[in-house]
C-alpha cells in the first residue's frame, strides 16, 4: 500500500491499530503518524517481535483495514 494513503488515513486507522495491538499507547500512535516503518518498529519494541514478523503483521493488517 502506498505510504501516502496510510498517512492520509492514519486518524481513522489509529483506533483500529490500538484495538489490534493493545500495548500501543496514544503517544506511540502519535509518533507513528501513519508511517508503516514506525509502526513496525513500535511493534518490535512493545511485543519483542522480529522485524520480519512485525512487517508481516502490519502488511496483513493494512490489507484488511486500509483498502
């Protein structure tokens, strides 16, 4: 998905992201600000996931929510 689209829809998507990944704080979501690579990094930090695992989760989540 185009990163511009993610950033443009982030206000809508941030609530769904917090539902999906409950350990993300409002501050985390503000820092991410629609940047997929930032979301991947926060998932690694909060959940101890590998980069590859976090990227797969984010891509699958985006396919479901940002279409």
